């Protein structure tokens, strides 16, 4: 998988494709190792068509699509993992890009921005099992020793997760929905 991440990182750099790694690989890069197979990238809406063309050149095809999400799979027989694009408005992307880490081979939003993304995802009605997202949030809070006493972190949690998220983080409860 590391060579695949390096290849995608090189593609981002060489083609100057805007993207931030999110999802399981980003959580691992930010200090909470967890098993994951697919690669999740956050991209601005203005870059979607370019991403589609570039991924087609890597023999990827779309197998799932919604207005804010594209799921790609490799052509049959190719040992490449699934790749998902989460699409956000350009302004949102640029705000998150300003928080990016220098992690290689693919930059991620910083830990507070990653938690904001996870909390936002948890609140989406169509989201099924959110236990993994909650486990990621709680593990990142512990790994980075984040505290709700920090006004910036508390405001992020309240804005993206609401009072229920504040209570859950205070209680250290990652289970359930």
C-alpha cells in the first residue's frame, strides 16, 4: 500500500492536483494506526474532471457516484485498492488546505480539521455505521492530548458535532451511534 500512496502522492505533485488525504490512511498518518484498504481523498469541486481523467489513465473507473462523492475501482485484474474522492466546494477545500500537514507522501488536514471532518460525516443522515468514525475521533483526541478546555478545539467540536459530541468526548465514549 505504501508504494500506492507514494504513486498517488507523486501524481498529485507532478500534475499539481489539489487533494488532501482523509479517511483511515490519514488517521494512521496522524497517529492512530488502523486497518484500512481504500484511499480517501478530499478534492475541490473545480478539480473533479481533472481527477477523473487522471484516474482513468491509471485504469480506474467510477463505480459509485453522488454529488459529493466518487468511488473508483481499478480495472479487473489490477492489484490496486479502491480510491474515493470526497468533493467539497473550492472555498471549503482552501480552508482545509491551509491546515495541511507536511506528511508524506500525501498531505492531510491537521488533527483538528480531521476531527471536524469526522464529526461532520457522523452527522450526515445517510451515514450508516458511525462507530469507526467515533473511534477515530476518540483515538485522535487521545493521541494528540486534545482537551475541550482548549477554546479552539471546543468550538470546532461544537460547530461540527454539536452538544452531543461535546458530551461524548467528555465522557470518552466512542461506541454506539
